[in-house]
């Protein structure tokens, strides 16, 4: 075994042989049971952004060119479920899904046995850190050419205090030298094996992380620290679930645009897109954009085609029209919506019914009718929400409530329809310049609003992506026509718009 150390502590080879690993193995540690989250299933099986956490994590290593093989150590009683996730996702690099041990050090020993003999790089990563990025993986593997142990950490933004058994401060370490550890932790196989071999003779041995084992039992082995990321959080407590979900939303907002117009045309040409609410605003701009790239687009609205999204017979007729003309439906988009201002107690019943029917019953009706078509093409349903979905606004109670309901509908349907290969996403634009917004709020400074064309472009990017279950925030790029002053709270709290019903 090629190592930087001999088997005697405190000694080094003067001229160690060059490191020549046969392969690089990512070991995904998925032995947690979700106790602190209060779940009945292991936390790594909890769904975030439409997929189990462990699937997100495995996808990072699957996509990393530096990784040759993936081994999964799964919680007892859930190995078969993990294997089903691997098979369904088509992860080709996963070679083993096996049961982990009762403790962290027992799990690592099982993993080392699973890796087998021979010189290789090994990366140990928590399955419940699904927001790991490729840059960290690459730097870990590259560092192993020079170091035999590598950790990942970020600076501590908080002052760390040390306390005694009475919770009284005994020390305040200098923050500049402190780091918060993350994973992966990477090793030359001989180094981590030797550290655990020596640990076997210690009756008090209990590992919480593998770099700690190297530090304690191979103290003269340098452990290189590379920069982690704030997003690489570990889903441990209930709040972490919400944080991770939002971080995936922010990542989804960065859907890469294609290189040029020709690339879009090659991707979009021949697709059939049905747009409900396609006469004005975002729906109209998306229709025109997709058509320019060669898509067959069928816009429907109350004003132009007499189509009411809340009426099943109208939706059925619209979908049949598009299908009869092209023989397929790849995407169904629902931008239709209405915004009625006013206190709920002062609204008449007709207004209440209209808002609920158009803003919520309509998308539900479209979803039900569209599924058979989208199943055939493995297509996508795209909905629209507003920034008010995160917090209800006075005088927009029904609007905010229906937009929040659409977010939940999106996430639920992405789960329900995953087996059929149908994707469901929802766009959350910043305050946008649309006819509906002008009708509700009057003329506003152009530089304070997002252009409908920008939202249309983001919508097209999402349609041709493989995202599902995502809330995609669309914002103006930093420094682009930003307001000159911070808007008043009433202005900042105004909900954004999709397109009018017509």
C-alpha cells in the first residue's frame, strides 16, 4: 500500500512513492434514522424539491467526472428502498447499496470492506447534504494528489464559546482559526485504513467523523482543508428541511440558458405547447417566443377563444384542438389568473367565487385534463405563483391563498406524476409589468418592474430543462435597472402578476 507514513507513528518515508490510485470511490453514508426530525422514515428518504434527499446527493457524484464508483451505506430496513431509488434514477456509478452499522465507525469499517483492497481515493459524504456542488468534489480529489487526508469546512460566522458542566463560559477561541466542518472527507485508502487499524486497540474509540480518526491516530498526517460552501448544509433539524428546499429553489432559478438562438430552435422546434392565458402578458410573450423557435403553440383565453380554465369542457376542447392538429402535447402552461383587491369581508360572493375558480380550480382542472397527453410525451406542466405565496397580504387574501395553494399543488403533482415521467414546475416572478398589474395598480415606474419578456424567457428555459417540483424565482439581475430607492413597504408587498384571464 502506498502511503506517506510508515506503520510506525511519528515517522515518514523520506521519498514516498508517487500516489497512483486505481479509482476514486464516493461512499454515501445514509445510516441516519431521522429521529431529530421526528419522522417515521430515515431523513435521507424525505423528499425535497420533488426528489428524495439521497437522490439529489447521489446525482452530484453521478455527474462528477472525478468519481468512478459510488457505494451507499443505508439505514437498516431501508436498503431495498434505496436500491429502488438508484434503479429508477438510472445511477450507473452505484455498484453497491448495503446496510450500514450501528455507529459511525462501524459504518466506515463496513464501507472500507466494501471498497476492497487496492490503492484508491475514498470520499465519505453525508447523504443528507444534498446541496454539495461539483467544485468541492473536484477540489477534494485533486488535493489527494498531494495530501493523504482532506477535509471540507467553512469559516465560522459566529463567535464560538466553550462552557463547563454548569453552562458557564470557560473559553472563547479566536474565531479566525475556527472552521465549521462539512463533508465530503477524502482519503487515500491506505491512510484511512491505517487510522482505523490503530483505533481498534483503543477501548475508548468512538468516531464522529473520519478526519478526527486520522487526527487522533495518525497525528503527523497533514489534513488539508478546502473551502466548503454555505449551501452544503446537513439536513438534521426540521428547519433544515425548509432551508434546503428554498436553496434548491434558488439553484433552480439559475437554469442555464442555451448558447444561442440556433440552440433554442434545435431544442424547441417541433414541440407542441398549449398556453392557457395566452392572449396578454407573460402568456402572450411566451407564445411568441416559442413560436419564433419553431414550436407549435396554441394560446387559449377567455377573451380570444372563449376558453374558461375552470370549465372542464373548455379545457378538454382546447387540448383536443392542439392534439388533433399536431398529434402530441409536450407542454401545458397556465398563466391565466385574476387579481381582485379588497378586504375579504367586503367582497361579494360572486367575486370570491371568480377568484377561487380561475386562480385555483382552473389550474387543477387543466392538470387533470392534461395528464394523459403529457404522459405520452413525458412532458411538463408549468404553473405560476407570486411572491405573496410565502405570506398572505392584506387586501389580497384570496390571491395570496390561491398562489400558495398552487405551490403545494406543484410539489404534490411532481411527486404523484414522477412515475409517469411528467414534470411539474412553477414560476415565481418578481413584480412584473403586465396588463393585469396595470389594471390593479395603475402606471408604475418601468424600472421597478420585471419585463414580461424576461419571465417568458425563463419559462422557456424551465420547459426545456429536466427540473421537476421546483419553485423557480425570476428576478432582475443585480444592478439591472434597479429602483433608485428602497420602495415603501406597501409597494414592496404588492403581489406580482401572471397574465389576465382576458
